[in-house]
C-alpha cells in the first residue's frame, strides 16, 4: 500500500501459504472464503487482519486488530443485486455503506450520514492479466479525516472486496 506520493505505507499478504496453493490460485478454483490477510506497516509492525467469512458468513469480511479484537465488518447486502455493502462497527451497528458500479470497479464510500468520504477503485489491467493472475490493484482516495472505526475500515475495504469477489481462485490443495 502506497500513499499518493508513492511512499510505501503498508504491506498486505497471507502467511504460511504453500507455493502449490498459490500456483493453484492462478489457474482457478474454489473461493476466497476463510482467508486471512495480514496488514503490516512498512516497518513490519502488524496493523490489522482482514478475514473473509466462511460458509454462511461468506458475505462478510471481518477487520480485526493484530490480537484478534474486532474493529468492524464489511457486510454484503444479501437482498440486493450487485456490489452493495454495509460497514459495521464492532457491535454490528451500521457506520457507513458502499455501492459498487455495475461491473464492480468503482465503490463510493459513504459515512453513516450519507456523506461521500472516500472512493475505492479496482484498476483494470487487461483481460489476460485479469484472468490469469491473482494480482489486483486498487486505489483508495480518502476525502476527509475519518473517525473510528471508519479510519481503520476504509483503507482495507479493498482487501475485503477482493476476498469476496475476485479471489475465487483457491484450490483445496497444498
């Protein structure tokens, strides 16, 4: 993760994933459910964990502190088609929302009062790259200072969206 000037701010990745499983994701397969992505500062200090839900919770992504305390969730709105989400705090109260574009590449982030506080965009890299790799790029633009829990949720929402919709390339091997 880089700031607007290209300075490395944080890194994100899974831990203890075999090369065989990573290779399987490139080819295609099951789904992103249950995956845990660790976000660390540029100096390697753990910041948050982003975990895709499993089974009946697959429409939810949890964001937690390094010691496992829940910060909040990204919850897909089940009765709505497309890319519509509610942002929840640790007590599962709504604190914001997202409604993605028709193709799921642009996500305006609204706070609990309906103010457009941030914009998330998935960058299209071409059909071959989109189909043959698990590498994705997102931009997150924050328009104003955010209060907790949005301050923690907004920068990592792109990881949650990616786990729910675009990381369905995971075989149960390795």
